[in-house]
C-alpha cells in the first residue's frame, strides 16, 4: 500500500468510525441506526428497480408482514341511532402470514493495487462506498428473482444466480401463492406456448386473459399493475414489428409502443436477472425487502497475506410479497417459431 493510499485508507476508516459512534472500523461493530438507515436508503437509490419496491426495517428476525398496502374496502355506513356501532376495518392486509429474515453477507475484497489506483481521486471514500452499495443492490435483486433456499453455506459455483442465499419473491409465489402461478396450460406440456397453433396467439392475449382468470375482480383494473418480464420475451414481441418497412405514420405509432412497452395493456418492465421466460404481474410496491433494524454488522480488515483489504458486511434480509391477491406469475413461456410461408 503506497503512502498516499495509506493516508486515504486511514481517513476512510476514521470516517466510518465517526459515523458509528466511534466504533473502531478494524473490529467487528454494529452499524449505528442512523448510518444503517442512510446505507439502506442509498442502496435503494442506487437501483432504478429498488426505488419502485418497498424496503422496510423491522425489529425482529421473524414476524407478521407489515401490510403496507390497502387491500380491502373501508367505506360503509352504520345506523347508530339504536344499538348499532361503527366497526373500523384494517385495510392493510395483515393476514397472519409472516416473514423470516436470514443473515446475508455482502463481503468485499479490494486488492492493494486497486486501492493504489483509487487513492489519487479526491472521491476515494465515495468510490469505495459506491462499490458496496451498487453490488449489494444488484445482488438483492438477483436473489429476489432467483432465490429458492437459504443454505447454511452457500455455493456460488453451483448457484451463480445466488439461488441458495435466500428465498426470493418468485419462490414465495410458488410455495405460498401456487394458485396464481401458471407454468403450463396443457397437462404435462410444461410450457405456455405463444404463436400460431399455441396456447395464445400473442403475449398481450396471455397477460390479459390471465389477469381476468387469476386476479379477483376488484384487482383486475388497478392502474399500478405492471408486467415484469425477461428481455427475451419483449424482444420476441417487438422485433417482428421493427424488422419490417414502416410507413411514416406507422413508424410514429411503433415508437410509442416501443417507448411504453405494454403487455396486455400493462406497463412492461425489464429488470436485471429476471428469468427470461417468465412474467410477473403485480404493483412494484407489492414486492418488499425487509431488513432488521440495528443488526447490520461491519468489519474492515487489512489482510496483507493476500495483499488486500477486506470489508465484511452483513444484514438480516427477507423477501416478501405483501398481498398475494394482487400478484400472479407465468412461467415457461415459449414463443413458437413462425410458420414457413
């Protein structure tokens, strides 16, 4: 570590210590509540998708869902001239379904030579912190879409999409909301086919029909429903429209379609690491990521035997679908090859 790097590194450790009530950065410490809140907020702000969902701190490792969405009606009347009494209702969807948080480690190693190259920049501390927050945000999204288990010791080689780190939103749908998960329409076909001769002629018809079939009537026309999907499915939908000569008026109309990217009348959204052949319809705020207040740990440690600095971070995290009645998942969606003319 060069002298200027040592100076920048020591200043960063002192800054981390001052933000956490003087706790030495080179010993494992609990991140202060205000700093934890700032870290979570900046992590959320570093991702366009995480800005759209709900990220909430909770006091315990296990508990009932927060129920941040109003999921039932409250309007009504009661004749109170006699024995009648007005009865308030809780519209927030607390159904007794719970959450469980799992310790998740976000450990980062930065080699001395990399820190040497960073030390010349005046925003050295910001660069370091940005690496942590941006990677944490992306990993949380990856786990949310692909996580199926929480192994005692994870295996990154066998599970490159972090499938064994935590149980994500899609797996929660499969295990706790299976009546609203469709992976085939013909028994034992193990697929939903789109195209001439398929289950549906196009993706719009699929999403529109499944919305009517799987959601309660009072949720079908919600304006905040979006269709989260893989980039491949949107490419298949729009490429044929793009790959032809267009009259000027049609080009204008096409650009509007491409800009709005709609599926079955709903805003389509492509999110990193989402399965290529799936569609999840729900309001983004119905997806939540809980973290435990006061339980974020950190330890910055020099490891000269590996010529690096290690920044150990951990947070107790959990993935929650707040209201299952306003979400459905379509899997194994296959676009059929166009028939030969």
